[in-house]
C-alpha cells in the first residue's frame, strides 16, 4: 500500500515538473504579432548585411591593388608614354570643369563601360553640399580627382601668392571631401607658370595638359559633331591625352566617343598606372 502511494506521488511530481518546463519553453517563444515582427526584423537585418557585403565587394573591385607604374607623362608633347614594354596604343581620357551639371552622369556612363578617366575639378563647384556630395560619389566610383584650381583663373595673370592659394586651397578642400589630395594638376586654359609647376610638384601632383580637345568650340557643341571630331582627327594617336568638359553635348557624345576610339584599337589608360611625382627618380 505504501509502495503504491509513493509511486503515485512520484508520478505526480514528474508530471508537474514536465508541465512547468513546457510552460517555461513556451513563454520564451514569441506569439502572434511578436513572431511576425521578429521574423521581419531578421529578414531586414539579413538584407542589410547582404547589401553591406555587396557595397564592400564593389569597393574592393574598384580598388587598385598593387598597380605598378608603367607610363609617364611627357611634358613636352603632353602625351603618356609607356615604360619598357607596356602597351603603347593607349589614350587617356580627362574631364575638366567638374562637377558642374553632368559629371556624375558621365562618371556612371564610364563606370558602366569600364572606362577610366581623370575628373579635374574646380573649387567653385564644391561650395555647396550638393557639389561636395557629387564629388564624393564620383570618387567612390573609382575615378581619380585632379586639381583644376579653385576659381579657374588664368594663372599667368595673377600673383605667385594668388596662384598658390588657387591650387593649395582646392587640394585642402578635396582632401576634406574625399579623404585624399589630388594627384594630377591642370592649369586653366593650359596656361602653366613656373610657379604653378613648382607648386604642383611640391604637392606631389603630375602636371597635365592635353593632346587635343574640341567640345568648347561652337562647331562641336552637338553630339554628332563632337563624336566625329574626337574619333576622326589626326591627333588621335598613341599616348594622346583627350580633353573633354562637363557639358551637356559632351555627356551625350561620351558613349559614341568611347566606342569609336575603342573600335580603332585603342585602350583607355588607367590613370593609376601613371608614375606619380613622388615615385619619380
């Protein structure tokens, strides 16, 4: 009789304990709307992590890893020349007066076509938050930024102190916006001075004029005319530095210019392959 009582008592204890454990496990699980919210939160978190991974991978793709300098800029001919056995059938694309109205769209076109270029910027386009944001986006797309002076003044007509201010103040501003200083310098109108060239070298920038360009001339301020002259002219040759601007007609002609030059067998040179001033012997 006592054995039966103890067996019954033990059975009741086990049942009560099991129910208690089941209740604890159940109360820890979200129910109804809570479960839905938790699932949605988990999905959003997973999507954000996936997006972050894609952005990181894209930036890694754009980064130039251990690119060896294989070209120099010839300051007498204003062409790029190969070092040793690098491909000599190349051209370098440059875009001045950025970022005005069309630079970002041009950068996206270039990115889609996997064509490199240098964007030479003016400081007066970077005085607004929108201008700063645009410059950051262009740099984040992987394009080198060049110095085209702050106010685009003719350097031959201003003092040495003013020339220094025009160049250095822009370098400071660009560094503030994108985290690095320009590595290339182009004087407005191609009008270099001994002072500007000295400052450029002090700032470890490569001075760079151009071989040819046409989009500021009235006869070539249309898509078709500009495409034709940029592709069909005697100055298109090995190492040519192409000058274009942040203009509506240049933006419209850009893809046709790229296609036409590539069809002639030219490769668009990655500016990162140009020997920097600090690397020069």
